[in-house]
């Protein structure tokens, strides 16, 4: 079934949330779970920064915008992939503002029929307005 | 130590890292990443969701591939990473993290790297590309 998309929903912000302040313990636990042993990721002190992918823990309060086309069943979505542009590292005491937009919707037809993909963009900035990361979350819906 | 741009050639391989992906490590990741859900923490809960058993979060694969690149090029060198989750990543087995340099860009002193996470049998469960900034 062709997608009936209101172009106005592309790029529209559908959620915003603020997190933090981040603690050293949170950053260290995340890095250690990845097997990191570098001091900049695992030792408390002025040199501690978050592992670059720590930002993926922030995902807002709503996963999808409410005005998606009805053709897309968000309950049957699968995590298909992720693209991350890294900005400045996170440090203990930082706060993160997350803005969520619907970045893209497209359809692909495979052997088993049509699949729809939604790309949700999470833009994260710290308390100084610096970009921490831009994360594109790609979901597949049958 | 940060890898020098001049020391990298197209076709170079990032040293492969073998990793036994223990269930406890996946649970530790799920807790630290705010993804504490049955599919990532216990086999029975995952089976109730129709999965073969607990799986590793896709975000964990991205984190492990980023860590691989940083162990090669240095902390803070990864500018971008993109990954496609082709298959479930099942813990309690050995996986390999791999990469190959595909392009060098002199003007930005960056390299493009194909990265992937594969099973012990060589099946690529996660594939992706990354941009790495190099010094020197």
C-alpha cells in the first residue's frame, strides 16, 4: 500500500526532554560494560569523559510521532540500524537536551512484500548549547 | 596514542578483536544504557517476545565497533559511525569485531572504514561504515 504522507510531518519536532546532571558513575559503568579500560573513560577525576556512544541511552519520552501514516504499525517496528555524528564528549555534571524529529520515511519492496522505514533523528546538546551527538535511529515496519 | 594519517593506507585492516560476549556483560550494558528489558536480560523473557533467547542491544554492537576503532586510532577519533543490524546478536558465544580502511581524504585528514561484527562462523550480523579523524 503506498504511503500517504503529509510532508509537513518530516522534520517536525515531536518530543523534547532534558536529562542529567550526568554522574561519573554512570559514565564509568557504561564504558566498562563495553570492556573499556582507558583511564579517560573509567577513572573518576577531571579527565573523565563519556564513551562516545554513551549518548544512545537518551531516547525521549515518546518513541514515535502521533501523526505517522496509519500504514505504519509502530508496534511491529524493528531496530534496523543507527547513524551517529559525534560532537563534544559528555562530562560529569553535564545535562543533555534531546530533540526528536521525524527525519525520513520510505518504502522498500522485498521478496516478502513491502517494508516501511522510519528514521527518527535525536539531536542532543549540552548545557552550553554545544552539539553532543546527532543520532539517526532507523526502524523497519512490516 | 593517536594513529597518524600518513601511516594508514587504503586496504589496511583494523586489528580484529575477538570477544566472548557473556550474558553478564550484555546485562551490564543493558543496565548502563537504560535498556533493561527482558529481551536483553533473560532468556525466558526474550522467548516470551518470540526471540530465541536473550540478545545484545543493537546499541551495544555500535558501542563495541566504536571501541574497536578507538583502540586502533585513539580515543576521540571517531567522527561518525553508521550501522545496519542484519541479524540478532546472540550472547554466550565469541564474536569478532573487524574493520577495513576503504578511503583516505587528505583535505580532512579522515579515513572511511568499513566495520562489521561477525559470528565465529564468519556471518556478518552487524555491518557499517565509520569516519575516523587522524592526526600527524
